[in-house]
C-alpha cells in the first residue's frame, strides 16, 4: 500500500509540473502537422492575413485601494496607450482609498478618465460596480501598479474579431528594481509558457490581474466574498463555452515586492481563493468540458494538491527502505529539502549553487503558502478585501 501511495503522489507531481507541459507541446506540434496536411490536400494557399474590422470600444478598469504613490503614473501610462481616443476610457474604481488616491484621479482633466469611488468593500465589489457601467464593448482589466506597453491594447482586441473568443490574457513581465535574477522570475517564465500553449487550445485557465480583457456582455456578477477575481472571471467565461486565449505580444510590467513576509501572505491569500473558486466553476471539473477540464485538473487542481502529494510521497517512502531504489528516492527528496533550507539561510551568495538553492526554497515556500491558504479556506478566515502589496520606492522605469 505504501508503494501505491508513493507512486500515485509521485506521478501526480510529475504530471502537473512536467508531463502536462510536454503534452501541450505535443498537441501543438500535432495540430500544426494536421493543419499543414489539410492545406496540402486542399491546395489551400497560405493565409496572408485577415482583414481587420473596426476597432471595438474599450474600457480600462482599474480597482485601486490606497495607490497614491503610483496612480498618476498609471493614468499617464493608460492615456498614452495606442488606441483611438474616442473609443477608449479609463475607469478608476476606488475601494474606499484614504491616502489621497481619489483626489489625484480627480485632478486629471482628460475626459477619458472617470472616477468611481465607494466605501471599502473589496475588489470584487469594485468590479461588480465598474464593469457593468463601463461604456466599452471590451473591458480591459489591470492593476494600479502595472504599466502596459503602448501597443498592447490593439494586440489584445484583434482576437475578439473571432466571436468564439470571450477573454484574452496578456503577458505580465515581473521585474525587481534591486535584483536582476530572482526566484520568481524563473517560475513566472515557466507559467507564461504554459499559458501561451494553453491559449493556442483556447483554454487558458486563469488570467493574471495585471493585464487581461473580456467581452463586457459575458461578465456575470461575482459573489462579494470572491478572493481571486482574475482567476474566476475568465474561468467562468471558459466554462460557458467561449475561448480564453493568450497574446504574448501584449506586454505589461509589474514590480515585485522585497517584503517576503507579505509575499508569502499574498500567495496564501491566492491559494485560499483558488480553493474557493471550485464552487464557482463546477462545470470545469467535469469531463464534458473537454480539453478545458483536462487543463484545469492538470494545471491547477493537481498544483493545489502538491503540498499533500509531497508529504505523502515522503511519508510513504519511509516504509519502503528495504529497496535500494527507494532509499535513493528518499535521499533525493531529503536532498531537495536540504537545498531549500540552504536557500533560506542564504549560504551561497552567487553562482549556480545560489540559483539552485533559491529555486528550491521558492518552490517549498510556494507550496507551504498553498497549505496555509487551504487551512484558511477550511476555516473561512480569508477576507475578500485586499491590501496593496508593498513595493520598493524607486525611480526605475520599465
């Protein structure tokens, strides 16, 4: 029985982190081969491009809570986006800000900007208020501390010419003003690659809050207790049968925090929201959802189970030490956790050893945050209202 538990846990972990991405690569390769064969048999000429239709109206909606230190930069960035002024607006939904954020928005005289203030009630309440009242057919969602490349909006909205597309995720690039190489960058690049290949299947399972867009007509009111709105909104659209795609050319930039305690808390909050989301998108748990269900189980559900799977693999391995193979697997697991400990202690200051220990530490703390988030979910102790993440004061621009 210990052997069964060990292999179930090990294979589930290998699938979610390695086999699932490989399956996406294989599916993309097979799809390309079949497409080429179909063109050869039919004599279809290569497409030279699709004639673009009229640009849709776009509303950029930003939920803001005490963002006085960056809201002016956000407005300047938003108004500089390459999109027709008569088809673009910026809606700042203030969630009871007390630091002067509202006054700074009101100082902006550009008629494309409007403020929607209300008492503090959480980001979900802001979106429930601002998205339905937006004037644009397409609603672009972003965070106050996220700066968007000028051509991103045009690249995103072109996907909505396909009536089957309900949401489009942009590419978020994280940067650290004091470190060129940091733990989250490698993992974020890995996640972005998976999203890109999921997008080619029309099934990106969750967006990043920094940059994504939806058809306003597809938005449905969220329960006020919703914790991870940027995960639930596109998943509901996917569940309803629309495609959720990824546009790697639409780029936004966001600074990471140096406060690792708050970063751990942010991850735990997201994890609690992830478990909460299961009751909001039940259709994606069923095989009738097709590839979307496969992606949801492989990319998300098994990831959320990773802390339990890691513990199960280690515990089961302890009962299998009469075999050399299992003594080796136990040594490999303990060695990995030793690397994580070294990463936490900061023994190595540079080089490959520093990178290996940092990645191990990041992986372990990420899964520890998932475990904490699950406990908060069980206790229903995670509040929906969010606190802004502390950022390093800097003049660095990206």
